[in-house]
């Protein structure tokens, strides 16, 4: 399973970059998450582990306010795009860090991509200092103006390996949490671009190979038109 995830993201660098240049979505999510994680007495984070750093979009955001950043990702090809921070190729189940070694762990649009977020959360709790903070963001979906799910018309779900409620429960089992929802206006073309990322096209067609799933996603969404709302759930956790 981890090898499949790694290959998915190794093949996603160019499409991921195209989507981000068009929408600035992951930068926006990282800025919002960083602001929530920095709501603490000194207003500043020390060392932040960017867990699921991708091409470094979120790492660069956290570097603006953190004393130090560590970019971690399962994909070597994604990490090649980062030259502004320490880089670690690893998965969330076995973080190559010492106990109580970081002040923040940020899962910016990444924790929902693992089948067992509880294991990842326990690892985050292990490496976090007693006064640290963990943050995560997960998609709630895309919605039409009448509040119906965009994908209802296609009778197909754009589904994460772990749903948002599972992610929230995992964080709440190890931390005292607060949550909220961010809403973004988006377009049909941006929804198509999101699902043109091979790792995200797997949300629609997980059993197809890379080229097939991207092609199928493009065909499925080809006639989609209009303006929609994309919603993301954020969760902030602190040790109890």
C-alpha cells in the first residue's frame, strides 16, 4: 500500500504544481493552519515538522513564522522540489525523529491520505513536546449552490483513504482538539485540475493505473460547468 502511495505522488509533481499555480489552494490552507497553530502565548512556533510536505508549498509558509522546519514526505520526487528546509523521506507511521523533539506537527492536506490516521497521530504525539501543537486539514468536498455534493450527479464519490470523521476521532484520542471549516469558491476547471493530479484522481478511481485514472477523471468531469464551493475541515490539537 505504501509503495502505491509513493508511486502515486512521485507521478504527481507536475500536475500538483499546475493546480497550485492556478488556485493557490495549498498555500492558502497552510497559511490558515499556521495561523491557528500559532495561537499560543508566545505567538511563535519553534521547530515544525511539515508532515506530507509535497513540493514544499506548506513548508515555505511555516518557515515564515517557525524557528525551524523539517519537510517530510513519502515521495522522493516531491521532496526534490524542496531546497529551503531539512528533508526526510519517510511515512507517517514511523517518524524518524526522537521523542519530544518538535514544537509543531502540521498535516496540511495529508493525514486523510493514509489508511490508518490513528497510527500517524500516535507518532505525532510521540515526537511533540509537552507544550506543542498539532494541526491537520482534510477535505469535506465540493458543493453546488443548492448545497448538494458535486459528485452526486455522477453517482461517484471523490473519496479519501480516510474520511474526515476518522481523522478527527484519531486526533481527539490523543489530544484536546478544536475544529472548524474553511470555505473557498472554486470553478469546474479547478475541480478538474485537482482530479488531474494522479494521487487525487485515485479518489475517484483507486483501482486504475495512473494514466487510466487521470483519463477517466477528465472524461467524468468534462461537462461540469459553473461555480462551486470547496470545504475543508481543520483540526488543532494540544496535549491534554
